[in-house]
C-alpha cells in the first residue's frame, strides 16, 4: 500500500526539521538549488530557527513540509518578491527519493500555490535549471509553461535556468451573473 502523504505549513519550532530537510536536499540533489551543502552546513543552527519562526507566520514567505506516515520527507518554499511586481514564486522543492512518484511533489506545489493564491497571487513562477530535465518534466506535467525568461545560475554561471509560469485558476463562476 502507498504511504499516506500530507503537507503542512512549517511551525515556528521546526528549525531543526527545516535544517535536516534542507541539508538532505542539498546533499542528495545539489544540481537543483542555488545554495550549496557547504552553505547550509556552515550556517548557524539558530539561523534555521529564525527562518522557521518567520516562515510559520509571514504573509510574504512560507515553507511547507511533506510528511509520509508522520515523518518529514520533503519541502517547498513559497514567497513574493520584495519589490514590484511582487511576483509569486515556489522554490527549494525537494521530495525524498524513497517517496518519489507518489505525488508528494504535486501536493507540495499545489499547497504552496494555494497559499500564494490566497495571499493574492494570480500567477505562480518557478526557476528551473535547464539541465534538471526531471524537474522540467515534473513542472510541465503540473501545467507550468515557459515565460521565455532565462538567466545564469548564481552557483554555476556556466549553466542556465528558465522561468516557468502557471496561472492560478479563476474561482469566479461564469454563471453567477
Ligand atoms: C522533482 C521532484 C520534486 C518530483 O517529486 P515527486 O513527488 O516524485 O513528483 P510527483 O509524484 O508529484 O509527480 C507528478 C508528476 O510529475 C511528473 N514527474 C515527476 N517526476 C518525474 C520524472 N523524474 N521524470 C518525468 N516526469 C516526472 C510525472 O508526470 C508525475 O506524474 P506521474 O507519476 O503520474 O507520471 C523530485 O523528483 C525531486 O525532489 N527531485 C530532486 C530535487 C529537484 O529537482 N527539485 C526541483 C528544483 S526546481
């Protein structure tokens, strides 16, 4: 039987869980992220407590955690840009290899997107490394498409990443009027 997967917003006291998931993701899939494992390992443990406390309550940035049978098994960040046009992004997505292809990634993206939409987003953006074909196919399967915007990756300037977009479905009913 497939394990049951659930997603919940990070709680203020989950700095240690957040650190564990971040370092696991950077160790397992270093090609997928802007930061490096060394960055995460050298960061003060207290800095993860600060991030968890902020992401638990902020209206502009959050982290959601995937659980399988109650055990943390993945994460995603959702945030709005600081400056106009204040686009809404999902990033730092990772699902533990043992529970991949069970729709945990989809659940994380949909939960993070729902939170952003609830805070006013009408479009959700994601940067994906061009070399990360799995993530490209994953986001395409979820209805994300190209914006045509590209940039060099900060961690590896010889590599490019592309900006993808998914429109939030309108909840306005056409038969209301
Ligand atoms: C990308 C990732 C988050 C997908 O997580 P997941 O839980 O396995 O994905 P889901 O089960 O929700 O997949 C949903 C759909 O996406 C597509 N998909 C997922 N993984 C895929 C892959 N490796 N290749 C092609 N399509 C894939 C499929 O259409 C899938 O539906 P299906 O299983 O019915 O075919 C996971 O592989 C991961 O953590 N990778 C390493 C980190 C990473 O690349 N993060 C993204 C940074 S931009």
